[in-house]
């Protein structure tokens, strides 16, 4: 998506061709018009009352039948042209074969274009699909070339759920499926798989923006970048499979590097096999020659820095303890050099068979069979101000027009005039007045909603923490009670509030998000719609005071709303929803039931380890437990006591067990953890990188080194840890 000379192109990519794409196009035009831009409609594909209403205030240059009126557009030279369905094909006798070619002419004249296209029309998109398309050759090969997508300065998703299409009775494009109506098609898993593929494709496009010239890139971007480093064929298949599973589950990129040592006798490296294994995730490989083994850590560190690697995967050392003392340990040196990234050390052997050990813990994604009679719809956004509440209110009006009893339970407009206007004639329930520390606050009136018993209630900000004095501590708990009463709930959520992503968000933005939501709540949703917005338009809205009051704009621009943050959060939201759809499909189940243990000490970074373990567990549908080895005999400092109490609350909120093990001394910690892993059937352990120097490890020992020697059946995930002061007021 590299811009070229001429006008700027913005693409709105729809899941399929439907009126929602046209609505999004016109809303974009209205936004640009409010900024003082000269905007004209070039052509629209659909027409309905909402589209007609949005079109009235926009100037139009009437098309020539199905074609753009290119001569008139070039003569009038507006600043922006709105073009619907850029993939439309023209008759053979037309001067242009497709509409996107006319768009190219407009761009060449220095005129900006906002255009819609649906994913099926994009060249090469079928490579992302997990199933073959039964479609005409022109459609399956892609109408819109990759070069057109590449020249777009911005790409934005127009999401739609199967439920929305079904409610509107919309047919799929001809040839997309042998069945003509969408109803029976949506009963299959194909649409979910297709939607997931679109989300992943768009996430990749957004990810590319982070590495353009002029964009400040942080060491930790939204997308994981995994590097598997191998020097021999020893355990190659196992290392590859673990890396592939991790890449698939975390939607990460994967690179394999073979560090070849000259003079060492070994079989030719099986690159054909590696390429076949990497193909499903689009992985890459490279081969590097080093002088001898001692150069491996330094060369690998250079590769890690050059390719923005966030997670290194390596195997266990093949050397004995005596050989390591004499010749040194390549693995230990690798760990010392890469304490700033995640490192996975893959066990050389499999765990004991299922059933030979006791159950480890509860799943990080509990099998929630709550008596929820109502349905939950979540409007998911990457950041504040993208239009989640506006979209929710718009949908509510459509429900009301169909005779459905819908009310506003709690909508936070933040003083945005367009959002307040969108409430219109919807019934608004009174809020609950709560006095706390001498001040009056308003919250959702749970009892009032239950008394009113509408069919649908709108409730903003699902992750909100209620003021003390309200029945439930968190708003999502209010929502669960409403759902249990048989009332449908429409609600909004920003990606930064998910518990498992809390530390990832802090790495990306430098901001600690205080209000979080257990990941399993997202799993309760019957419907999730992603509300996306391009970075430039979001920043323009912010500068105009449409997101926060003008006095707060400058601070927001310096912190959370930095351009690189917005790009990364958009990518994170796209990937999170794609992962959610993948979980519902359960298309790629792990070969075994994973059990993860997070080992913590009572330091400020302990919660970071818990959340990293949680993210791995959510990605792999694994069982999860947290353990602390107490070497103080119960004599904890006030700070350690505060951290322990917080960790217990955090684990309770997530729904995972927290254990404490009494240990006589530091040197016994590794033994206790190893025995616990064997007893619980643990397959993966998460712990922080060692903070000890080489000499401290020599005199005091290293827990990590001891675990690597004693646990040959458990994968070790080593997480970078940050020093810092403990803040006990962190909200769960």
C-alpha cells in the first residue's frame, strides 16, 4: 500500500457486496464534506431510504449508464470522488474493461478517490481462503489487481455478520455459492471462514503500514513475528510443528533460519520439506553461514533486530552439563542476549500420555453454559472514536422500524453532537444515581432494565467499572444478568480492554489500561461486528474535537492517539476478531490438550507473566494455572502482600486457579516447579527471563538452567520483564 504521485486512494473493503458498503462510502463522503472538502458522488451501486438520505447533501456527477462520467469529472476537478464497486466489469466494447481503470485515470489527474470493493474481487485473495470458491473464472481469478490495492494510501474494512445479512434477506454475489439465497448458505461454516480470511488479509495490509518510511515503529508491533532458529536437523519436525501451531494460533508471521557451521558433517538441509510445512502460514526461510558455533548467538541477534522479531523459538541444548562447562552453552548465551523478546525453548520429548497425571487446572476459556436466554451483540473497535456507538444506534433504529421493542439502557455520547443526534426518538431509560465520596455519578439502572423488559437494550462500554455502591462491580456482570432474563443486549467494546491483551497494549502504546474484561465474555457473544476507521480520518475527527473535548486533544495526540498506535490497534482488532471466528469454527485443534503453568514471584512484573500465559492459553484453548513459590516462610513485605492479593483477584477474575508452594530456599524452586509440572501434566511453562548476571548465576544458580536440564518434556516460554514500581490501584 505505497502511495504514488497523483491523487490519494482510499479503499473500503467489504466482506461481500451489499448496501452496507455504499452506506459506509457515503458516510465517508459526509465526513470529508464536514471538513470543507469538495466531494462528489461518481457512482453508487445500491439505493435504499438510508442511502438516499445520505446522498441528498452530496453533489453528484451523473454516471454514463454503468460507467463513470470520466470527462465531466476531469473537467470539474473536485477534490474527492466517491466510487462504489471499483471491481465492476464493463462490456467488451467499452474503452475500459473495469471501473478500477477509470479510477486510475482520476487519480492520475491529481484527484482523490474513496472507493468500495468487496474482497472476492481482489486479485490473489483466493490464496487466503480455506476452501475453494465455486465462482466464474473472472471472479475467482480476481477482478481488481494487486497493484491497485498496493497504491491505496489507506484500506478500511466494512464488516458484516451473517446475522445482519440474514435479517436483511440479502443474496450473495452470483457464483459465490451454488445456493441462491443466503439463508441456507449461512448455515454452513463457509461464510465464517471467508470472513475470517478477509480479516486476516486486511490485518496484513494494515501491518505493512507500520514499516513504511516516516512511521515510527516500536520494538513491539501488534503482529507477532516468530523466528525459528535451527543449526541441525535434530528435532526439526517437532520444532517446526510447534512453531507452526503457535504462528497459526497467534496469527503471527514465521521465519525459519538455518545457521550452518562449515566443516560440520551433516545431511543436506531438507528445504523442500520446510517450504511445504511453511506454505499454509506464508512462512519464509533463510540460510546463514557462521564461522563456528560461538558466532551463532551474535548473528542470530542481528537477524532478530533486522526483522523485528518478537518471539524466538529454539530447541534444547545437545551438550551435556560437562560440555557446557568446558565449551560454553550456545543456548544460555542466546537467552542472555535476547531477554528483550519472548523465547520459546521447545522440549525434545513429548509429555506423558493423557490420564497418567492429575488434571492441571481450569481452561482459560471456560465452557460457559450459563442460562443466557438473551443474545449478545458486540460492536468491537480498535480505539475510541471510530463510530461503535453511532453504528449501534443506527442498527437500533432499523430494529425499531421493524417493530422490535428496543431501548437505550446506557449510551455514552461523550458530548459528540452526531452521536447525540443519532439517538433520535429511541426510548431512553433513566440512569441510576449513585453518591460516592460526596459526588453523584450515573450508572446503568439494572433493576430499571429488568422491570421494563424490552426485547433489546443498548448498553455502551462493556468493560466499564461501576462506582462502588452498585450491585455489580463491572458492567459486563450487569449485562450477564440482563441476558439471563431473556433480554437481548447490544454493547460496545474497544480492543484494549481485553484482559489477555493488557500488557500487549501497554507495549504498543505506552499506556496502562485500567479497565479490563475477561476474554471469556467475548466468547459469549452471538454476534461481533468490527467497526473500523482509517487512521487519518480518526485523527482528523480527534483534531476537530469530535472524540474528546478540544483541551484534551493535544494530550491524546502525544500519547494513545499517535499514528503508529492507531495502526497497531487496528491490526490487533482485525486479528482478534479473526481469531474469535477461528475458535468458533474450531478448524485447527491442537494435537494434544495443552496445560500451561505460569510461575511468578511477587514482583511488579508478575501480572505481565499471568497475562502472557493467558494469551497463550486463549490462543490454544489450553488449561492454565498460576503458581508462586514462597521462600520467605510466609514473612512477606507489605508490597509483596499487596501484589499477592492483586494476583489472586486477577486470577479469580479470569477464572483460573492460583497456587502457593512453600520452598525452603531459592535453589529448591526449580525442583518444586519440575515436580509440580510432572504431577499436573504440564506441557508448557511461562516464566520471566533471568535477571541475574553471568556471575550471579554461577554462584547462586539459575532456575531456568535447572529447569532446562530437568524438564525435557515441557516447553519453556521466557517472557521479557520490565522493572518498575508496583501500583496496587490497578483495576481488575
